[in-house]
């Protein structure tokens, strides 16, 4: 898993369908690791990332 080139601030302004595979994987992993500390908005983002990853399979 490579560190994405675009930061989360930039990515949060666009649809998850425009994120590349590395970005999805990186932030899915990061948010999953922080899950006990994630607020409802972060949990929504994690769900959106998971849905997009599933859609691409």
C-alpha cells in the first residue's frame, strides 16, 4: 500500500469514485485503525470508502 499523492483535504472535496485504488486502500486502513476515536462524520466517510472499494471489485 503506497502513501497517496493527494492529501485527505483535497480528496474530501471529490467523489470517492474519483479516488484511485491506493488512496482508497490507504485511508480505509487509516480510518479503520482509528475507529475507536472516529466521530460519526468519519464513520460515514469510512462507509463510503468501503462501498466504493466493494463496487470496484
